[in-house]
C-alpha cells in the first residue's frame, strides 16, 4: 500500500486528475476496472489530506524562515553598531519580506585591498533548513591560505539574484573589481559576471568539474569510467587549444558520448575551464589542491547542523576569523646556494618562496639555446617535455616565457629562471617578486592584539634579515669589517638587556652551511 501511495502522490504532482490516476494504476497492475483495493473516493481523500498536510508544513516553514531571516537581519544591524566597518545589504519582495541578504567585515575589506586580485565565488551549498543558496567569496593571502571576503544568501539562482550579489560585493569592496573570478558552472552566473564584471576574467574551477564527473558518467560508462576519467585528466593538461579540440572529438566518440548533454555542456564552457585557454589568466595558485582544502575546511566549520540563520551567521563570523593567529611558519632552508635563491628567500613569504624554490631547483636541469633575435629556446636535458620560448628584453629587464607560468601564478617559471642565470643575474628583478607574495605584504595588523604570537614567523624574519646582511657584507672586505664590528657590539648590548617572560621566541636549528 505504501508503494501505491507514493505512486498516487507522484501522479498527482504531475497534474493527473483522480480518475486518470486510478486508470493508470489499473493498467500498471494489470487488473480490471474496479478491482483495485481502493476506489476513486479513497484516492481523492488521500490526495486532499496530503495536500493539506503539505500546505500546513509549507506555511509553518515559510513563517519560520521569515522569522529567522528577520533575526539574521537584526544580527547584522547589531554587528554594524559594534563594528563600524561591518557592511551588509538586503532586498525585499513585493510583500516587504527579506529576500536576499549579504554581509562582509572590515578586516575582509582591508584584506581585499591586498589580495583581491583573484576571488572565488563558491555557490556549492544550500541552507539545509530553507534551501537558500549560499554564496561565499574567498581570496588567497600571501601564505597560501583562504581569506573570507563576504557571504550572501539568495532565494534562487536567477540571473537577477546573481547580478545583485555581484553588485553588492563590488560595492562592499569599494568599487574595486577583481582581475579574475573563479566559479562553478552556471549559466545565470556566467551571464551576470559578463554584465557586472566585464573586465574580469571568468574561470570555472576545475575542482567543481571533477567533482561532478562521477555523478554524470560513472553509471553511464560502468567499467569504462576509470579509463574515461584518466583520459579526461590528460585532455585537461593539453597546452594547445587545437590539440584539445581535435582529441576531444575522438574522446567523446570512443566512449559513445557524442549526444550526451553533460559532454555538450563541458565543451560549450571549454574557454572557461580548459588550461590551454586560461593559462594566461592570473589565478594566484587558487586552483591548487591546498587552496581547495583550505576552502573545504571553512565550509566544514559553518555547515554543521544549524538551528537558525542567526546561529549560522555566528558560525560564519567564527570561521572567518578563527585563524587570526596564523599557524607557525617553518624556516625554509636553501637548496642550491644560488644567490638568486638566497635573495628571493629574504623577500617572499615561505609559501611563495617554496614554490619559487621548486622552480629554481628544476631550472638547473634545463639547457638553453640562444637565437639570433636574442630569445632563447629552453629544453629539459632529457627532452622529457617540449621546448619553451623565452623572450628576453634587456632594456627594461623584461622576460616572457611561452609556458605563461608567471602570468598564471605570479611566480617565475624554471625556464625564465634558467635564462636569468645564464644572463648572470644574482637577484630577481623587482617586478618579478610580486607584492602579493612578499613578506612585507602580510596581514600583520589583522592578526589580533598579539602579533608576536607566532615565534616561527619571527624566526623567519630574523633569518631573512641575516641572509640579506650576509649577502651585502660579502661584497667587500670593508663592508664585512663594518658589519662584524657592529654586530659584535649589538650582541653585547642585547645580552645586557633585562630578560622578560612576556615574549619568548624558540629559534629553529640553523646550520652555518645553510
């Protein structure tokens, strides 16, 4: 009987009248008219009762949502009174009921001035209780961590709602548009971004696409799915647009997916997610696994079972600034003893330096061939990957590589580094040590009342200063003698200062050979 009830409700929702529902059930069960264990009157009463229950439940839910939304609005008003830099905005429907609401914090706005070049607008989740669309804006700081920029709750996923969310976010951020915005696949969002952020590059994050592949294709392809996924991953990494489009057609044909709607969707969006299309867009390493995990950690903190929107608001506040004391940053040791590496360590954050250091180490495995126009062909000594063209313009110290890694991440690639070494560079030109990756650009003033809380960061600062001092003092005997004399006197002075327990720094072990 339970199965019959589910079928009756399904047909009723599809618009079937009661007499047609009875006929369908008779046909499905293969019985003569009037042989069902219930009659039309039973079906009519059942449908009426269910509709009444649903309507009552909908009314209760609507009332609860309206009350919760008003409490959320009140929480925003109270926060604005306590924090003059807190901002929020909302829209109302024709009945003056709160429809959409967005908010951001003063610290988020200040962080955006430093790291608002690339933002992620994550719309992966909905409110468990009311089905409201949750949108969260994130950035990445110079330590590779996700920064909360703002939050919005929307009634629907219409182009109009997304347009309001984007307009509001830009207004919160004092009119500054990001260079690049990363989102999920969504037609309404794509159209809104094109209209509201016309000069911003729009990228569909590959992690959103990969997360959908299983639900789209695993049951359809069965045992072929793993092979499909491996080949899809290979296609994603192709550097040539022509190679991708040629191989894509063979790929979908081989798996029998020529007419599949999801394959058509992916291909129609290819200019938004495929590496060969977007590798010249600045993404600040926001499509790395580490950043994706950082965002997931934030959502885990705010998506626990909430009883009301006000509690959700409090959870967002706690998660947004729960990491105000950054985790200890370990001192990064030199690996090549190249002056270019030592210089970069003194300027970049440990996170950015590790990325650059990896490229420096790999650059030693590349050979260069100078061309007649002053450019270079750079190739791995085992020819494991293709050759890259590096253009060097000495007049204003410009270097451009065909791999476009610097344009993509803001960190110089191994090919450009190899050419700079060939050109006898012992320090990277200033323009290739982006401010967004420098130690001096850290959010020190936003880390709470105790900025000395991380002893490892202090250790990093001392090591960086000492490294720079060593490099400068070794240039001449006169410099060395002066530095040695001043440091000896400084050390004696520090040893005679009174000790205090208010601030203790545990310096990491450091070998003289480093």
